[in-house]
C-alpha cells in the first residue's frame, strides 16, 4: 500500500453504541470505514448514507469472518486496523447460569475475538502490519457478584490478546485491549432502567459517574491512529477508577 492510499478499518460490532462512535471518529480522520454486525437495519442506521460501508456478519462464525476479511482486502488492498466491539452483558449467579448461557457468553465475547484476529492477522502479516483493538471489562480483573460468565469470557479475551500480541510483535501487528467499566449504551440500558439502579452504578465508580460511548471511542481512536508502535499486548482500563481505585 502506498502512502497516498486511504487506510482501511473494519469495525465488527459497528452498530453498537461504542462501535458506531469509533466508526464516526475514524470517518472524521479520513479512513475508509467498514462496519459489520448481524442486524442490517441497525447497520444502515449508523451508515446513514455516509461513506461508511456495511457488511452483515455473524462474528461467531469463523468461516464467515475469514471470507469477509478476504473480500475487504481484495477490494481495498489492505486491512490496516480492526476493532472487535461485539460483546454481551450477562449477569447471573454461577449456580443459576445454564451451560447454554455460559457458552453463548463465551461465543459472543471470546470466540468472536479469536475469529477476528485469526482472519485479519493473516492479511496484516502479508502487508504492512496493522492494529487490532479488542474489548475486555473491569469484571475480568475484579471479583464481582453475578459476573461469572462475563468475567470468564473477558479474562479470556485478555489472555488471548497477550498471546496473539506476542505471536505477531515482530510482524508489525499491534494488539491492545480496552477494559471499560459500565458505559451508557443500548447494551447496558437494562442496567440503567431507573434512577435507583443508575445511582448504584454511578456510585460503584470512584469518579461518581458511568462512562459514555465516546469516552471509550476516543481511546480506541488513539490506539488505532496515534499510539506508539512500541505498545502491544496492553490492557487499558477506562473505567472511572473502578479497577485501580478504592
């Protein structure tokens, strides 16, 4: 790819609150933005007739992720950055969690990340490298009630990212993880459905508030565009002090 060519970013989960905000930021930076998710109507809502390309995708399907990655590379000549913002919030005590619910949580959060790295690292290795951003959660580091499934899934994402970062460090691929606290997005709406539950969530964070999608998107933009090349395999808390402050 020459310097004059437009850089390409693929955002999986691009119809969500955080993914869509990353898409808007990267569009503003002049990148070619491609967003994927399962719901094509929600993808259209984000693209809003702007120059954001939409590709419907089930990120839990490894063959589908591989196929779409190859299509993007064939069309645009590179995949310079990829973000996997697919995820879920499943909260239930361990004894009340079915094996199907646990597996679904692992699939949505960990398996999607594996599929995305596996498909895009092959392309980046043949090109000029690239940047991959994944998402964990403060729950991966903290023992929190009702979080067994999501904690396991997100801890898996962190381990996966570190190992993959080591695999590809000498191949020009940088893999980092953002670990948010509770963020006000459609995904978390059921946790913030009334004033009492919102107040509990705000008080849980040392800064006294929950995050918004752009708090997270701004860090993702930095990792994609401006973070030093010497940075890889890092887990970055963006959580209102939840992980590190008392």
